[in-house]
């Protein structure tokens, strides 16, 4: 006998238990980071302490997938494809899986010394923040089933699942508190700014307007550059003008601010193209 309210659905099936190319492709994409980490480990790319590299990259991918889950709603609205919502849960649950793997690898890096780990988790701001983020993700994960929606009611379930915003913010804060400086920290911060600002615009029914999205792209790029300057100046003691100069230069690669700007402009272009299709189809009729 099955559990009431629960139905076994494979990752590549839709709710009607039919094969879904969208879900199958998303499932393959969710497995790609793990395959990449294993291949890098096998190639010896993580150096003399492989667990250190695995800890870092599992955390990066967990945060990236969490942001990707937040990006599903804007993508569905801008591209006018409600089917994309079908993969939001899968991406969110996968982010939790990578988070738990990140924690397990970190424990292994600390030789499973739970006394020392508990002390660190209680005294280091970075780990306190990470723990709060993980608790939020676990709460979201265990209530991600349809049965949980039925038992809690849609209103309470939606209220609980607003925790995803706090969990994502805390995960980013944990990443920013890393001892080193990494471009992906600011790339993801800029993307998070875009995702949260878009939700404000969508409430005002401007989330699919190409002009508004262009302005959002410019604002997000500027935010990313200024945030990198402020964070590196305050947290790492770097000279603000030196950091700003790196953001304006393409000599050492493409800075995070330019990537956020380019991505935002591509989204605005997609909205402009998608917005013209209904009018073109109407004209053909």
C-alpha cells in the first residue's frame, strides 16, 4: 500500500507519469556538477588536499542551484512558458542535496571531529550563517511534497516557502565570508539582486517589460561593481579605486559586473522578442 498523498514520480516524468523532455533535461543538468567534481577529483585538480576543493565547489554549486531555482519564476513569466514551473521543485531539492553533500565533505575535511566542528559552528560567523541557511533549506525540502501542501494549506505552505529568499541570502553571505576573494561571490550577489528586484517589479506588473528589464540590467551591473568595491574594501582591506579599476578593465578577464550586465541585457532582449510574437501571430490571422 502506498502512503496517502504520495505518488512515486521519477525525475524524468511529469505528473501524468509520462516522459518529459524538460524534466529529463533538467535532471541531467542537475547531475552535471557532481560529475564535474568527480572528474576534477580524478584528474587531481583539487591539489594535495582534495577535500578542500570539494568543499569549496560543492558549496558553490549548491548556491548556484539555489539561485537557479529562484530564476525559474522570472523565466516562466518572461518567456511565457508556465511549463518551466514543473522543474522548480527539482532544482530546489537538488540544491539541498548539494548543500548536505557540502556539509558532509566539510565534516570529512575536519576528520569528523564533532567536538571541534560544534565549537566552530557556535563561534564562527560564517558557519553560524551557513547552519541557518541549511536549516531553512531542510525545512523547505521536507515540505516540498504535494502531501505537505495538502496538510498545511496553500497559504501556510507559501508562507513557509518564502524562507527560500532568506536561505539564499544567508548562503551568499556564507560564501562572501570566505577567507579568499572569488569573482563568483560577486557574480552571484549581482544575480541575487536582479532576482529579488525583479520580484518587486513583477508585483507592479513590470516584470516582463523589455525597457524595465533593460534598466534592471544596468542597475544590477552597477550594483555588482559597487558591491564588490565596498565588500573588498571593508572585509579584505583592498583599495576601492584599485577594485573599481579591475571592474572596468577586461585585461584580467570579464569582471562579474559585466557578466551580470550582459545576462540582464540578454533577458531584456528575450522579453522584447517574446513580447512581439503575440502581435505577429495576431497579424497573420
